[in-house]
C-alpha cells in the first residue's frame, strides 16, 4: 500500500473532503435512510447519530505478579435501541475486536 493511501481518510477526519467523497458519503447515508424507512424507522439523521453515539471502546489495564502490564481493549455492547438500528441496516453491532496486549517490564541497565 502506498504512503498516500490514507490521505483521503485523514482528510475526511479534518473536514477537507473532496466532492467525490462528499457525494459518496451522502449516497451511503441516503441508502441507510432508505433501509431504515423500509423497516419503519422514520427519524432524522441527527437522531440516529445520537442513538449510536454512546458506543465506546474501553481499555482495562492490570499488573501481574511478574511485573508485566496487561491491557485489554473491548467494545461496549449495543443497547436494545441501538440493536434495532443495526438489525434494520443488516450490519453487525460488534465494533472492533477484543484485544489483549502484554507489556514486559523494562530491564534496568547496570552501570
């Protein structure tokens, strides 16, 4: 993958999307709205964003007896009202994968 492959993604995060990306986002949003209306969900886009906004990822950090540090990263589960939206869109409510990282203690240098 080229170093410039992530530029559109980065530009989208800063608000400097080009017209093609804006059109693509608008088309995707309209497809989702059409799907939701077909399932009886007639709400504004802002309402939908508010309902899904509370989904987060959480990191728990623990220390072991061997002086290692363990980081476990998981997503919160979808609330029932959020699950209805995911089901209507036909997408999984699972965001991200669970990750476990173990960090070895730093070895001290003897002078």
